[in-house]
């Protein structure tokens, strides 16, 4: 306990902030102690005019004590002057001033790289604690400075955990904290542990009152995806014919063979290319930018949307010679907005007409290793396809139109479309915009139709001519009215090398494509830039805190595997099933393994319980099934994975005629981007309504325990 007068005068006259305030030009502080009702009266002289402001000493003492983090250009004195005309309770005046000062410190200081969205509320909460912890009659403070520091750290943890656990955006939680503070106990709290528990309970009760159960809310965002093999030629300064300015919420722009003699204003070609993209899109913030030699990818979002992005992941995969040479491969940038995750894969696959199998293997390797090192996938043992709700894959995929050069075989008289397309015929049909016979021989279309590689991916209708191989122009040459396919010694066959595909998990809103085309205005490369315009509805992070809680039990049985892909050298495997859920933070539950069998029947019954989640929210999530190969001497291998949407399970439960029989599912398993057998089974569901749980118990439950569903899905 420190005497209040000594506490105040010591920190005011000898602390660094006080010296800064006292030295402000044109400002002078004169102090007169007027000990009435334990208030102190300050006369603040600003520009020769004396104004009177009344303060509570404990509040001002705490402010000075905590003032060491203030910006050098302190605004405290001017703020005191600006509110000097206010009358009434001194605490109200001080809180108003302090909010202004703290907001200035945390939101306007350019040195703060990561602003704390709850800094102001945290400090005002501490003011309440400090006031309740002072023995006014004895003028003694209960808590030490070290304890206050610890309290500040704990409050920061409580507020951040509430934002994450209850999916509240910072503005909503700030308002809740302000309302919760109005109910802070008036009686002194002399134990720091009691302060923490009271703070948790007050905040929890306020959240439950303000946010009753409501249907999940989706926010639509427009997305631009673009890819261009720039042919190692300097592109024109104006990219707007390809990249519309300001029309989209998210831009993902990939480039290949992006290397030329950069201008003197930049240190290298990479910085020049990314710099051009940024200049093209004012008002947008770069999420991440990354290169794999000449393959580059940059993702930008609207400035006001950047604060909602979490879980940013970046990785690269090399698929060149021996998976070492970086001339081929992919760059992956992924992140989460609200509760929806998305990834962009910009790639450059193996070249040349006859190397379709090499391109397929590149695709497989990128799927297999593209999620390695991603922190949000820790202990999940999944490939790139399973790692995100939505994935866009684009770039110079290098798939060609099956055909041959004209001098290899003569066409039969009267043939309109020869059995093997000739180069001249392909060019003729492309100029005439007669694309159907060309698309029929597109390698990527054929591979997708076979159902092996690129299984489950979507691509919009191709209504634009083959984007390769054109006659390139210099950047200082005026573009031609229409592009001309290049006639040179190589006589390459035109093709749709540059593509944009996407895929999504089941049970979530589908990707909507508004446009898919190419830009014929930019002619400095032998490729034309390609673009896709999309809309995705992202699940918001708030309004998923139910008043009436439910407990749901899922029972999975009758599991059978068919035509599984072996992992052992013997051509067999010892498979078992792991059941995971985006509603749980644990490592999943599993069956026993079946020895040496690729068509196993699992007798186990797997039960999974989800508590404390609203039914509308559960309907937005998925069940994840993994098939693994049991190994005694090494880590178990992933044999494949598949997904069942909770929305399908709830639809079954809501239909009384189907409820007793459960939901039968038949999944095509995916491994390294290709089908890996099937898994069949049955899911039953039971629901217990109105499970009682106190707010404090909800806040204190932790991921991985039997009473907690774990962290929110990403």
C-alpha cells in the first residue's frame, strides 16, 4: 500500500512521461492540491488561459504509471485542455481523455506494425479494477505495479480468446466489453485471481445476452484470378486491359517466365513485377508475394478487408529435374477470412507436346507436398487438396491440343476434321472461333474425363481461342488488331496452356464464376494473359454463440473399403479409418487396422460427440475420413481421405422417415490429388437439447478436453 498523494506526486514529477509533458512547448502545468472528496484539482495553463479539470487521483496515477508506452509526441496535455470545459464526474472526463490517448497510441502510431484492437478497452477495464482496489479511506493501493502488468497480459488473453472462441469481430467485441464493464462490482476486489475470474464471467455473460443463436451469415466477396506467361519479355506499363482496377475484393495474380532486364528503379525483375501490380491496384494490401525462380504469385485484398485475414500460409514446390531445378513448380498462398479458408496455387508444369505424363506427375507432387509445413495443418496428415475449403489452381499448365505438324501425314480428301488434327487446321479453326473440334482434343479435358488426375476439379467453359503460341511484340510496339500465331522453325501447335481451375469441400457454398477469358491486348509474350472472375460466400466469424446449447452424438459404422491403393512393397496394406471433424481439436478417433487387405471390412463403431455448437453452425462443417496404412517400424502412411458434409447428416436427421436408417455414404477417396479407392459406411445422429452449461464453464473449457469442441475450424 502506497500513500495516494506520494504515489501521485512521485510518478507525476519524476517519471519520463511527466518530464515529456512538462517540457511541451507552450504548455505549463501548475498543481494545486485540493483534498476534497479525495479529488485533486489541476489548473492547466494552455496558451495563457487557465482551465480547470477535476480528476480522480487513482485514475490519473494509473495513467501516468502506464504511460511509458506512449508515443514521443504525447497529446495528453492538449487533450486535457480540449475537455476542460466539461463538468460532472471526474472519472467520466478522465475515461474520455484516456480513450482518445490510447486510440492515438495504438491506431495512429506508424511504429505499431500489429495494432491491438482491444487496447483501449483493456486499459479502461484496468482503470475500473484499479479504482475498486484502492482503499479510499486509507489512501492505499491494493495491487503493485507488477500485478497490474500481469493483469494487463491476462486481460489481453481473455479478450483475444473470446474473439476467437465466439467468432466475434473486433468492433463487436469492443462494444461488448464496454457494456460488460458497466456491471463491474462496486465492492473492492483485493485478490488478483478474483479479478480475473470476475472479468471472465462478466464478459461471458454479456456475450450470451448480446448474441443469441442465429443462422450462419455469409458475406460474398468477388475474386479476380489471373495468370500470364510473360515469355521473359518486359510487359507494358498499363495492365488494366487484363487486370480491372478496383472491381474485386481479392486479386490473385500469377506469372511464369517472369524475368527480363529490369529498370534501374528496381533491384531485380521480381520487385519490378510486384511493384507494377501494386501500382495497378491502389487501395489494396498485399497478403503475400512469393517467387519460385521465374514463377511468381501475389495475392492482394482490399485495405479494409486485410484485418479480417488470419492463418496466412505460404509454400513452394519444385518439380523441375529431380525435383531440384526450380524452372518448374508451384507457389501456394493460403489464408482464412472469417471461418472460410482459401488457397491460390500458381504453377508452371512440364513443357512440350508429348510430356502430358510429366505434367500429371508435377500435379501429383504439388498436391502431395503443397501443404507441408503449414501450421494450421499440424498433425492432420493431409495433402494440399484437403487443407483448404476452396482452392484455385492456375498458371501455365502446359497441356496441349493433341495434333501434329502438317508435313507428317496427309489428310484424306473431303475430311472437315482429320483423325489427327493438323497444325494448319487448328490455326484455321482458332481464327474462325470454331473451338469445339479443338477442345475435343485438349489434353487436360481428356485427362479430367478419365477420372484419375485432376479428379474433382472444375473449369468454366472455354470460349476464347488457344492462348499459345502467338507472335510477340516489343513493349514499345502498338498492339495489333488481332493476334497472329507464330510461324517459325519450331512450328509449335497452338494450345490452351494457360488455365484456371478450382475445387471446394462439400457442404459449403459453391464458387460462382462470372467470366473466363483471355486478354488479346497485351502482346509482348507468345502467351495471352488469362483471367477468371468469381464470387465466393465466406462464412462470417460472429453470431455462433447459442443461448440454448445442444449435444450431438454421431455414430459411424458399417465401414468398408474398396479398391484401396497399396502403400507397402508387398502390394498390400494394413488399413484403418480415422474420423476427424472440423468441430473438434483432437487428433480423431480410429478403428483397428485390418491386416493385408485392400477391400477391408471394419467391425468398429466410431462415436463422435459435438457440444456447445448451434445446429445452423454445425451444418456448415464437414466430417473428415482418413484411410491410413499401419506400419510397425515407421510412421503410418496416408492412403486417402474423403469428406461428408454435416448438412447432409442434419438433413437426414430432420427427415423422420430416414432418421432410423441413418445416412449411407460412398466416398471416392483422394490421395495426392488422384482417386485412391472408395469408402462406404453409415452415419447415425442423436441430439440432446438444452444441455445446461454455465458461461464461466464455457470460457474455461479448453481445446482437446471432453467438454470442449476445440478451436474454431479454419
